């Protein structure tokens, strides 16, 4: 009898996971269809590209945040650390006059280092993740303002820096088919994040820590080390986001960033990542990010005031989490 | 001869563990046995004392150190401390070895892990339709086997079992006893903490008895009886441990 019950459980689990992924994807498709029917301006090449590029930054942040949430933590600092990363990139390229690639490295290293500091605060100093990253949120924001002297830093046009995001390799290969590089980078990073999550030790431990940190510790996993590593890894993606947004705006805007963390977390949650940790996948996160930007874009095309867009996003978050709770209850 | 010797200032606990033996740890609930186990395993900090393994001092500050020294620990609360209930059998069993089984660029050798977990599931007769079964859905006995499997995968030499058959049905209990004997025969050194006297009497080569944080006595299997153990288990007044 036990075998029969267990056999059914495995089936149910597989079906539930697939259902959840399909549901998020299905919601996205329905939105697309809905908005296309409601307005002829929606399903045009330019508009879809607009959605893609709008998703790029949030998508990257969401990838980083997903690692952290699955591991059982939270990171409120991703928005302002992204800004700080873009500021450091600008300082290296504009103020120090160094080559673009050094600027990119500076940005990515800044994000990774901030993540590292978060990790140390949380694992060694035992600060609760909420508090530690809240502190980092403020420190990063403050540093961005201090370093820039409160005003934006503009990248010199000759540097070609903005091509990182806004240039298009695809247009060079297939004329007229202009997908911005930033979009390709996001998809590439999403693939990388997915591989890391499923195929590497740090990915495995991300799930272990989120599922039962103490059991992992008592199995010999060096929890302090790996937790710090996970936050650092997340910071890497945040740093990349900083470079991408700086290239998109061709400037580092120090007052930007705060609030971005909420959209990143929302993307993960809508994509089906459980806030209690231990489960999730990157595909869901990316779909979640697309749902948010599709929604924002569609509502704007329909001339829905921006205030209402925000309300709708909030409602979607609530529904997504609620549906997830229901699904969980049905699963044994 | 494998010697494990630890003394802790607060409770002055010292004992030896020999290779291939099952050392029973008896005592009333609250006697401090779990605390000793956790201290040896690095799960809790030690105020003072040394652990010698094979004659050499072992520096164990956290569980990862203990595991590197080939120790394994099965806590008495397997659901809370022994398993990641949300993960499947394969990943629970492989938790101790996953770091060792990667390619040069860092990818986990999933096939190898599936093989090893599969072998262990068979070896321990863990009843499950697949390796992907979530640990949460297993019976108590099978869950305990998964925890044992985790340490078998690592091939730990010194195993500390804390209440190994608590909450397990009779059939699985038998299997665990058989397993413990097999492990001892293979040369593993086992500490078995148990509050079930029949279990202690039946399985142990020697018995260490604790009371209120101190070791009150050591008996070999010829001397160990319900009376002698209970006498030592209730011996308060901070008597010095017998040498």
C-alpha cells in the first residue's frame, strides 16, 4: 500500500510542478493575447522589443534574488547595489578614463563584493538577512550619492558603452532584426543562473540551506562559507544589472534603484519561488519578470494611469502567491 | 585501535571508543548524552577538552570539521536535524558527498550520484518507488535509513547514533540493529545513545552510563544488566567518573 501511495505522490509532484510552470507561462500568454486584442499597438516588433528591454534589468536582479530566496534568505539591497555598481562603472570609464571592459569588471565586482559583505554579515555576524540587507540598501544608496556628488555621471558617447545594452549584434547578422544586446545578455545570464542552480554544488546547497539549514550543517556542509558564496553569487547578477542599466541610460543615475528590489522579488514570487525557501527554478523567475513588464507595458498602451498599473501588479502578486498556497495544499 | 577521547571541563566527560565496537550510552533523559554527542561532532562549542582520533588530536570546531575527520552523527530528531524533508532521497543521501563528485569545471556528476544513492537505497532496503521521492513522504523507518545512507555514502568511520530506533516500527528496528552490527563488524566505531535498556543491553559491547552531565560508570557487556545500569544512571552527587 505504501508503494501505491508513494507512486501517486511522485506523479502528483511532477504534475504539480509542471502545472505551476505552465500556469505562469499560461498567464503570460493570456496577457499577450488580451493586450493584443485590446490594442493594435501592442503586438508590434518595436513594442515587444520594448518589453524585452524593460525586462532585462529586472530579470537580472530577479535571477540574483532567486538564489537568495531559495536558500531561505532575502535581499533588500539589490536595487541600490545595482545603482552603486553602475556608479562604479561610470567612475572607472568616465572619471578614470579607463577602457570600457575595465568599467564592466568594476561594476560586476562591486555587485559581487556587496553581496559578499551581505553574506558575511548574515553568516558570520549572524544578522537576520532582512536587517543586514536593509542596512546594505542604505549604505549602497548613500555611497552612490556621495561618490557622484548627487548628480548623474554621463558616459562619453565615443566610448560606445551604451552599445552593451542598446547596440544589437543580431542586427549585424540579420539586417533589420534588431534585438538589443541587453536582452541577449539577460537570456544568457538566465541560462547561466539555471545551470548553476541545477548542476553545481552551490546550486544544490542553495536548496539544502533553504530546505533545512541545520540538517545541512549537521551533514557537514560548511554553512557559513556557502551562504556567503550564495550572496556573493547573487551580487554578481546585481552587478551585471548595474552595467546593463547604465548602458541603457548611458549614464549612472545615483538616485535610482531603490524600489527595484521589490519588482525583483515580485518577479520571483510570481514565477513560483516559495518565500519559505527550498524550491524554485529560474525559468519561473524569468516568466515572472516578463509578466510584470508585459503588464506595465500593456496597461500603459491602454492608457491606464500609472497608479493603477501599480495596483494591478500588487493584485497579481497576491493572486500568484495565493494560487501557490492552494497548489501546495493539494500536494500531499 | 581507534581512540576517541574527550574531556569537557564543565562535565569532565572522558571515554575511549574502540574500532569495531558498539559503545552504548545509557542514562536517563537529560543525563547529557546528546550534549556529549553534539560536542564531539562540533555541533556545539566545547569549553575545554580534546578529541583524539587514532592517537592524534582532532581539531573539531564545527560539524564540517568532524565530517572531514570521518565522523558521522544521526541526531535523535531526524525530521528536524537529520533530513531536508523537502528534498528527495537522492539529494539527502548525497549531501555528504556532493562536493567530492564534481567535474573539473564544477558540474555535479549526477549519474554517479544517482548510482551511489541507488546502491545505498538497495543496500539498506529503503522502500521507495524512486530516488526522487520526497523525504517528507517516507515512513519513519525509511527516513532513518536515508539518514544512515547519508553517512554510508561518506563512508564515515566513527558513527554516533542518537536514539536510532525511536519512532520506528518493529520490522525496521530489526533492520537497523542488523545494520549496526554489520557496520561494527566492518570496523566502524559506533556510539549508540539510547534510552531503551533492552536495546542497550542487546547491542552494546560496552556501556557508558551518564547521570546529570557526568559519566558515572563504564560496564562491559558481561557486567551490564538492567540493575547495574539503572544504579549508575541514578547516581547523583557528582561522583568522580570511574577509571
